[in-house]
């Protein structure tokens, strides 16, 4: 269904429609309702105009889905929902890039402490706690 909706949106011949991406579709269990999540590349105004165009295209979209998805016994009521996830992801990426580009002076980073050599307990194996080189004597 997501693919068919994406194809339908590409065919809309309205020059005011922004670059719309269908990010997901949630369909109710009984196929009565479908939420089509979308994002729009552009300004808030372009997003609002695109939202209105998509909402106005719902009757024709349902008709198109009815022809293409004949196996569905019911074509759901469609509601377009703006998905701000891509914008939020871009904002997080920008913040991470800004953080990584800030350099920390060497004097601000503490030098590693020298703990000295690591000591082992003499006569003990670090694996099983038994003395190395001594075979277990059975039957003694």
C-alpha cells in the first residue's frame, strides 16, 4: 500500500506540491483506517500547502487504490499525518557534527595514570584457579 500511495503522489500534477516522501503507513486491523505519514522538503508554508493538497487528493487516491489493490476487500479511510522525524534526525545530526568539530585542548584532557605493572598471584592460573603444570591425580 505504501508503494502505491507513493506512486500516486508522484502523479499529482500540482506545481505547489513540495517534494513529498511517504515515511510510513499504519493500517488498522479491520482495514477501516490508514494513517499515511509523510515528510516534505521545504519551508513550513510549503509543508502546509502540501498537506492541504494531499488531504484534497484522498477521494481520488482511494479510488486508485481500489483499482490497483483488488485483493483488499475494503479500502481504508486515509488520513495524511506529517512526520517530523526526518527534521528531528537532521537537527540531531547537525548538533553531533557541531560537537565533533569543537576541539578540546590537550590541557583539558587528563593524562592517563600509570598504575604500574600488573601482578599475578604466584602459582595460580588465571583461568581455573589451579596450579599450572600439576595434573589432577585421580584415585589417590
